[in-house]
C-alpha cells in the first residue's frame, strides 16, 4: 500500500514493528530518474514489509528533508510525528529503553575525551629542484 503522508508511514511502520519485530523488514532503495537528462532527479523509496501478515507499506520521496526525517525515525532518538515525540524504530527492534542508550553513549564519550598527544611536526628540508627554464628559442 502506497502511503502519501510521511507521518502516516512512520506511525504505521512503528505499529507494524511493535506487532512483529522479528518478521518485519525495512528496505531503502536509491535510484535516479531518467525523465529529464538536464536535471536528473534522485528518488528514495522506503518499504516496510511483513510477509506473515501480508502488509506492505511503501513511501517514495525526492525531498532531502523527508529523507532526513525518515532516517532519524530509524535511529534510536526517533522524530516528531504530528506534534508528539516518537521513539526510534531501532529501539523497538532492540527492545531497549531510550534512557539506557543515551546514558551509555554519554559515559563512553566522557571516558574517551582524554587529551590527545601532541602531533609531531616533521622537519622541513628545502631542496632546489633542477628544472629547465622555459623561454623563447
């Protein structure tokens, strides 16, 4: 079923993943349209399929803002859908709380923020190259 609204696609995909996370697949296809060679248009297709239920949602876009919103929805932070914050689709698949993911990444960042060692500056040696001078003959 083709979905026209981006928010509808995100909510229906989220509901489908909550119902059957192990059997639902999400695929992303990137293509070029060859309608006008002067201005080629890139098209990105998102498809959510659950073969057990026989449900398939597809969404097609060429706008970078819609692609960004869908890609954020796939991540753990999620996105804003119809005025409400939605959890990310990857959290549904991994069955993890959002707070656990955020705390874990912040502690890893704090541990890895040590002062880097100063970079060694290579000594520069200047050599003159013997080149032939170009001129009138």
